[in-house]
């Protein structure tokens, strides 16, 4: 809610009855509420005097059209602070990925050590996904990488030989990682080398 709309809403809330009926905060920050009659000293808990706090309005007016950033990093330059602030969406995306892709919540375990293990697993999975995204120049979203990895399948044809299949995204990821793995039929030893293929990426 912008300041103008919040202030208009606050003016309506100066009516005690309307003030009591609403649970919205909005313009309430611009209200000054007095439960004591200044002249008689009488307490009025059910019929307070509600007015606009002009000092609060004046204070907020100085920030109209300005995005104020509050930080404890006093040694940073303005440009550095703005730069880091612009990266906040990455942190928010991490929470989104762990919740939607790794099912971090709800938690179906009860013991503390099991809860810690659950979140540690989610965190390690997130780290691995971010490493893959970084190494592939952020071409793919976390969801697409997970779907690509889940598409990998191996079917045993004969002793020691397997037929491998994967979707086009996983094949492209291998190419971006400079990993030569375009054969349909491979030996078990070759297949086993790529169980942790992100660890074998060329630097």
C-alpha cells in the first residue's frame, strides 16, 4: 500500500467504530491514539481520540519515490551495497528450490537428528545443483536439471554391457560439461565412471 492510499485509509480509521472493526494494519501506522481525555483526565478505552500523526506523515514523505536500504555493512560503498541487494533474489530462489524441488517442507520425521539429516540432504542437493548450473553457465533451471538427471536410465543387455538413455537436456548438459558420453551401449566400467559425473568435469 502506497503512502497516499495508506494515508487516505488512515483518515477513515479516525472514526473509532471503523478502527475497532478493521484488522488491517495499512494506514494504522499514521494514527495517534489517545485513550485519555486531555481536559478531564478521563480514561476512554472504548471511545479513544484518534487523529493523524502528522510527524509520522512528514517523516515518511521524505522517502517518497526512494527505495531505502538498511544495512549493517558500514564499510561498503553505496555501489557494493546496491550490488549485493540486487542478488537477494538468488537467496529467495534457494528457498523456493529446496521447498518445491527437494520437498524440504513439510517434514515427515520427528527426531531432531532426523530433521537435521533431512535439511542437510536438501542443502547438499542444492549445492550440487548450483554447481551444475554454474558449470553450464546457468542455461538450465534447477527443475530442468533435476528432470534431466532423473531421465537417465541404464538397461543391462548382457553381462557387463548396458544400454543407456537420457533426454535431450541431459545430453546437452554433458556437452556443456565437455564430457564425451554419446554412446548408446557401454561397458559397466564406463557407466560407473559417470555415477558422479559432476566430479569429473574438466576444469
